[in-house]
């Protein structure tokens, strides 16, 4: 079976689909993963054939785009900007490459921002499977519309209004590729047809996303898709720091950016010092750590989460989907500091499951962060809930379940 896997978005979007692609390769299928140029090395390192989507994206362009988008107050405006200046940048080139790859494939898998892949699958006549990394986006009367508070019995109406607002903003951008494919424009497309009616995969643990009673049968909760990476020897400085005392706190903002990395770093250092914790400060896209650190803190670069998280006491993070998944699998209590995109949803999930604390970025102060760290690490309830959640997630094989659905659709 020849499978084309498409992913558009941040590293947190890429890695689960790369894990699925590698799982399909291991099962003997011919797989190509198509993504923006900045991910070519990551995909190649995983042993999966890579196809570049559209024009070359310099890392600085991606960082600047994410910086500009995340500073917007409106989540819909954030997505619209990334879509317009990312997915739709060089649309003709993206379309040509997408169509050619789909024509050579038997089946298409894409995340729900994959407008070019969706249009190509429809135009060429290939089965389409979608994947959504946020179960809150799948319409249901059993959870409220993401980005809006719960209105109780009015939540179904809120879903209609929220869906209309998102579609009004994103339909014109999806229709860029429908026009290039020679298809009629679609309206109400974003929520009416963004999920495949053949199979939509939800790679979240059932412990976090139990199946909603009103989800159709073609929605499949598979468990997380983790990209397993071989353990590597840590840098000597990191190994020495870990060995020098109690497990430290990890502070990581992942692919989030900060307007003033120095000011944010100073705030984080002040909060951690006041909490009395040893800590690792990961630089990430935000460039954290460019200030003087006390001996109880160490600045680090990239490190495999699966390895690192087993050696820390807890995590302060941006509540991105990928980071939150790794924190939950490790069974660590955490403080989520959501800033934009779907991060507020994951912060809510930490609170709902009582596995962590949510402290919105707009409310962040050193004093509040110190209190949140103290609560997260000091609460037996939070630590116990996080440990039990981690144990269940580690017992799941989401990649295998996802591959089984793909193979079943291919055979049908």
C-alpha cells in the first residue's frame, strides 16, 4: 500500500504524524511524509521518505510567523494568520507537489489543516483519512466549543455559532486549494467537512478523551502517537546537574515565542528561586535563559522528552498539545501557562483531570507562578492523579491502533 501522509503546522503537529508514518513503514507499507521544508532533517532521521510541501521555509520565517500569530488576542485570528501565511504561501507550488504525490498514492492521511491534501484526494479520487490532535475540536454535545466557556444547556447553540465564526474566517483559505483543484467552493467547510467521513483518527489517550456518545463510528480514539527516539547520552553538564541533587523542575515553553525573552527568563528565575526548587530551563523557540542563573538552575537545549521527563519532579510548560502529551505520559504534575492556539484547551484539561495547574500567560507573575509550582509539586492528589494517568498512557499503543484503522480502510 502506498500512503501519503501530510502534516502542516508546528513540531507538535509533525511528530505524531511522523510516528504514524514510521509505524506504517514498519508494517511494510510504502509511505511518504509531506511537510514544510524545515522538517526535512527530522523526517529523514526517523527513516521515513520526505516530500517538501511548497516553497522553502527558512526557520527564521517560521519563528517570526509564529511570534506574530501568537501575539494576536483572537484564537481564530491566530489560526487564520498561520494558515494564510503558512499553508497558503506559494499555493500553486504547494498544490502541484501535493497533487503529484496523491496521484502516486493509494490512500491519503492528513491533519485537519491539510487543505491541499483534502482537495487533491477529492479531485484525484483517493480515500482520505484525517487526524485531529485535539479531541475538543470534534463536535459533540458532551463538551463545549473550544475557546468558549461552557454555557450548559446552550452549548449546542455555542457550537453552531463558533463553527460559523471559524468557517467564515477559514473557508476562503481552504477554497484556495479547491479552486486550484477545479472543485466548487465549499462554505461551512471548516466544520462541515474538515473531518473525513471515511475515518477520522483522534490520537489522544482514552484516559483523557473517552469516546463521546454522539460521535459517529468513523471517529476513532486510538491513543497517543508518540515518536519513540533512541536514548542518547546526555551532555556531561546535564548529567552532572541531575546527579548533584533531587530531581529538578523542568521549565520549557517548547515552540512558543516571547517578545521579551530576557524579561520572561527573569520572571521564571525569580519564581523558581522562591519555590525552593532546583530547575532546568530549556531555551526553546522563546530563547529562554539569557540571564544570570543561580547554581540551582541550568539552561539546556534540546533533549528527548521521554528520557528527560523521567528525571524531573514536574514541569512548567506552555500547554502545547505535544508537550502536554509527553508530560502526561511521564506521569508528572505540571503547571501549564497557555498563551494561544489550542493551549488554553490543554490547560483546562490539566485542571479537569487534576493532573496539573493552569495559569494563563496573561495572568502570569512570579508570585503566582511560585504558588502554582508549590501547589503542583506539593499536592498528593495532583501527583497521584498524574502518576495514574501516566501509567495508563504508557500501557497504550496508539500508533498500532492508528495503523490498524488505516489498513482496514485501505482494504475496504
